[in-house]
C-alpha cells in the first residue's frame, strides 16, 4: 500500500522504463484524499470500479464479497438504487479514465441482471460516462456490461476498453470482447486511447454519500494518435488474431497463450487489449484493503 505521493513517484520510477504503458487502479473510496492530482497524473491511465461502495448504512462494502453485500432491512430494488447512486457519485468525483468491471452486481442479484439494470439506471450511468469522457470497459471475465448497454454507449460516442480483472492468472482470450465487437459493430474508432484522457483537468473529491453534481456535457474527446498508438493498434490486432485462433485450433503448447500475454503486456492500458492483465499472476487474489492504488503490473495493491 502506498502511503503518500513520494511512494507513488518511487513506484513510477520502478516501472517507467518497462515496455508497456503504466497505469494504476483507484481502489476503495478514499484514494482521492490520499494522493495528489499531480502525482497520479504521471501515469498513462487510471481506472476504478464500483465494486467497493459506501453502503446504505455508511459501511465500506466490497460487493463482490457475499459477507459484505448486506441488504439489511431494505429491498433489493432499494439496494440497486443506492448502488447506481454510488456508481454515479464515484464516476463524478473520482477522476478515472476507465470504468472497470462495469455494472457488476452482487451474487444475490446477478442472475436478474436485466431486471435490475433498467433503462433509467442504465441512462444515469451512461450520462456520467459521457459527461466526463470516461471509457467503458468490456469485461471478459464477468461478461459485462450487456450487449444492449454496449450498443447504447456506442451510440453516445462513449469509448471502450477490453479487460479481464486480475483475480487469477486465467485471463482467457477476451472471448466476450471479441463477441461484443461482432454483435455491437465496434470498430477502432470506438476504442479509448490515453491521448483522450481528460482526468488531469478534473477535480478530485472524496466519495462519501449519494449526492451528485450536474455539469454540462463536454464535447467528445478528440483522437490524436501518436506513432506509439499506431504501433499498439497493430499489436492489439495481432493479440486478437492469436487469441481467436487459439479458440478455434487445438493448442499443443503454451506458445499462443504466451504470445498473447506478451502482446497484452506491451499493449497494457491502450484500450484494445487487457488493461488489467499482464504477465503471470498465478495464485494471486484480489487484495482486501479499504483503499489505495493497485499495481496492474505486479498484481499487488499499493
């Protein structure tokens, strides 16, 4: 766990020479009160999710843990309203580039995903993504968000990244992401790039309650591809080809998977291939801490 800006800079100096983009995850709901905008601004990208919220009784709740997703005396519909309130608040107050693990629901509710993600709730989340130029991750592990939500986001001009969540070393081959490309008509123009980031100009606030701010919609972020962006697009296409080929052809060795992970490591954070998953992380599990920054390169919370 990093304690202050100095440790952020020390970590960045460790990884800045590595051949992939450097990013961090804002974990928990207090990271904006711990680190300065200047320190976080040195990274190529920053992502967060709404898998940790402040629940209806003010408790820090990791909703992917059954023992912490507590409903108490409220209905599941009321809980869902609060979850959407928290998601909007998080994305409004915390200047992230990417909304990861989007629309994730606790196990108790996940089987009724379409029931709880009503039109009104979907539109509230898409509104805030569009308002702040935040990319929507398509998550291959949890197969979220739904194709319907992806289509609605695309129609608004919201950009996408592909991710896997680094729960363990089984990253798969981005099967759901590849399916989303086909089913939702995604093209290279729909993919988010670090050159589109607006987070360095956004204020940082501490997420505590369910209030929210309303701001006018900004113009769509412009794309200004650098030679590195173009190279990484090519690498991303190669990774998808290798991954899709591995789904069709029998694998007699780990060569294809290793190549895919190597490309993913090089392409880390660029939006077309894993922005969570890099290199081997066998036996790792999601850290259980209240807040902080997450090191995607090492699978460690900092």
